[in-house]
């Protein structure tokens, strides 16, 4: 693998503009080459966390091949895994998925358009959530957040034919009888683009009475969930907004290239197996299971050609690209290039990416996962269980003491067995000796490790809906619930702020692209619906998050509050 010196992103040469294809390719290649130095440890740690979540925990990192391998232990050494780590992750992810950030959408000012936009904002947000299928994406985002410390939401608007089409009828000029598109009439201010007359139009139809028109893409809001394994940016920027670039690297099949960019584009590409280090890690997750013998598996038998696709957003440059540069690079070619596609209510282009960290770390963008802290405890727990299992094999089983000459050859241990022996003078009969009990301190040690893992991860019994031992008063339960929520307050705050920004970006995308009407079910009768399009969101809105720290989140906490109120 080619490795360059670790120079910062300021050494990259900004392209001359969206049409400077050679400059864009050179910039992308420079980002990938420079990242090979500092991403090794980050990717290694992220893959380790995911492997531990899968239950592959008796592993070590082999620096010679840069991958994880099973520990070299004796064949008879037990390798038990009680995956306490996965239980903590699943519990936190279920809390995040169930948590609905309390967003408030208010008018940006007292202007009538702003007030109308704020009134429609909540309903439009629900329509966007349905289009993006955010309920299916939230569990995936929560898992990446918990295991790697960061998750990225990539927002956009899919205007392809696969999202469905809408038939738009054409008009016929009453003066010249020419058939014209409604968009052309709108551009000329209501005049016929052919003859310039303003005598009016009729709906164009064939001699058989069928309307003349064209099917246009309906469009759809989309959101992608990406991990730090696929995303590149300036790690020292502090916040993603300050990074001069953002890049996504992913492997795509020939079929995807043909459907997205056409058969000619697929023919012109330089096809490869897309096998760089981070691609190896990402691909392995699709084939690695908790029962894998090699720890990391890959699709080695796959024969379909694939190519490395890199999507890059470059920050606006006042002189060369005032609206930024967005490009798609793959197979040595520029598949797509242009300005940033999406703009806010003031017309300023924005990066359609939302970064949600687990715990912020000073001096870098990436968040920190608490799995990094509990993995040593999980490994310690596994070793103690291995010692207990070895003890049960070697020391806990009962044995027989057989003096020489008693004539006993074999004792099966079956119930009701008769044992005949030679009763010799002065020689005791065969006797059974009980095995040794496991050391009590090892059992206590396991319980202490479980408690420590709960404390480190910030998950207590009361937050799981369990009543702690020795606690019966509702006031005490409410206090414990409040302390448990304080341990996770930072994660929920970041989650809420992330989806607040997600809502803001999608509302701006709606304002710019939602030409076709969407329906919203009001819930009052079968036909009680409202229709919305971008005309309902012309004003400015203000989005805020009210976390409500005093509101109980668990069943135990809510029961305690109700009991106190009674």
C-alpha cells in the first residue's frame, strides 16, 4: 500500500472549479493517500469494537497483515464469552431509537410567510421522515454511534425515475396552435415561447383525445447512514463545519454504475477489485459472524467486478468555486461534477451531512465510544470464566481413592452400580473424594466486573426498568433514575442536536426541490388529508430542541413521579 508523509489538508491544491476534472481527481487522490497514515489505528479500533459486539472477543491484532486474528491458545483452553458488552449496546440503542427529540419549529420572524412555514413545518417533517424511512435507519445509526463513537447522516433528494413519475400535460397555444411545456410558458411570463402571443392556452391532446405530456420524476427525500470507516475529513478541524472537505469512499457494482450513470460510463471505467485497507474492513463486516473461525471473513469467492467510488464535497472558494464543488470519482474518471446542490433559505449552499458523536473529545471531530473503556473489563470477564471452566474440568469433579490390591479395575459412576473389592486387613475400602469448589472470590469478581461495566457505560438497573436490590421507596427510585439519565445526558443531547440539524437540512431541501404535492393524513376520517409542497415552506423557520431534563424517561421513574403526585 502506498503511504505518503502525514501532511495536513492545507497542502492539497484546490481545483480550478467544478470543470477542473484533473484538479478534482488529484485532490481526491491526495486526501486518500494522506489519510493512510493516521486512519490505521482509528479503523483498527472501530473494527475491534464491532467484532466484540458480534461476540468475537478472543482476538489479537496482527500488525504484519493489519487484521484481527484469533488468540494463539492451547486447543483445550476454554474460550467462553458472556457478551455483557452487546447487552449494554443493545439497551442504549433501544433507548436512542425510542427517544423522540423534542423539536420545536417556530417562525423565523413575525412575517406572515414565516408564521405559515412554521405552522406547516411539523407536518412536512413527518412526511420527510416517512419518505426517508428514518425509522429503519435510526437503529443502524444508533449501532454505529455506540460501537465506533460516531455516525454520519448523508441527506439528499433523489430525482431519478426509480422514485416514481408524475405525468405533466402540455399546453397548446390558441394563436399558433403549437404544443409547449408549462415550464417554458412560465419562463416567458405567460407568453407563448413560439409566437409570443398571450391569448391563452388549452390542454394539448391528440386526435383521439388523449392528453399530450411527459412523465417526470416525482422525487424523494433520502438519507444514508455512514460510519467513520467510509468517511474522510480533516480530523483536526474540531467540527465538521470547519473541515475543508468531506469524502465518502464506497465499493459499487457494475450494475449500480449502469443504473446510475448509464452503460457508456460503466464501459469507460477502469474496473478493479476496490481492495484498499478500509475497503477490506468494511467488506468484511458483511461476511463476518459470531461463529467465524477466521475472525474476519471477506467475499473472496465473489466474481462480479466492483469499483471504488468516491463522493467529495469541497468547501466554497470565493475565487474558484463560490458555490463549492461536488464530484463523484470512480475508476479513474469523473462521473459527476458541479456545484453544491442544496441551499438554505438565504440561498447559501450547505453541506448535506450531519455528524452525531457519542462523547465529544477536545481537539478532534470524531467522538469517543465507551466500548473502548469496557473492552478491557469484558476481556477480564472472559478470562475469569475460562479459569472457572478449567477448574470445573480439572478440580471440581469427584475422584475415587483405590488402595493397591483391592481388586477394583473400573468404576463407571452410574447410579446403582455394585463395586466389589478385596477386603484386605489393614487396607481401607475404596472411597469417593469430592471435588474442590470454585474459589468464591472469582464468583464475586464477576459480579463486581458487571457493576463496573454498568458504571463505565452509564447504564444502571433503574434505566433498564429493573428495581435495584434493597430499594423500595419511589423517591429513591426517582433519584436513581435521574442519576442514570445524567450519565447518558451527553449522548441524548448529541442525538437530539443531530436530528435537529437533520430536520433543518431536509426542510431546506424540501423548500428547493419538493415541486410535487405530498399528502399528510390528519387522522380525522378516511379522506381527511392535507397536501403540501414547497410553496408551503417559503418563509424562514427556527428549529430548537427542548431536552426537558426533569421529565422521567423510564417506567420506574414515571411511576415514582405519579406516586409522589398522588
